[in-house]
């Protein structure tokens, strides 16, 4: 029984690529609106760059429709 509860808790607390992309968008928007002080800009930028790099590294390449049709 405890395993079932643990699985449910983990799935509810999981973070997906879409969540990280959303965080990147929030950081970008907050930066554009001047939500951060100049002294904080380097830290915010470094965090943003790490998140973007993670998303790029963990997002599978999408095949173009032409490639898919050629394979079939």
C-alpha cells in the first residue's frame, strides 16, 4: 500500500519539460518588465541559460513531415 501512495505522490510532484519551458517564459517576461534589479540580472540570466540548455538537451528532435513521409 505504501508503494502505491508513493507512486501517486511522485507523479503529482513531477516536473516535465513543459513546466521548465513555462518557467523560462516567466523569467523572460519578468526580465522584460523590469522585475529584477541590475545586480540580480547575472544570476537570473545564468539560471535562465541553464534551464534553456536543459530543455534543449532533453527535448527529442521532431521529425519534419517530409522526413516521415520519405521513411514510409
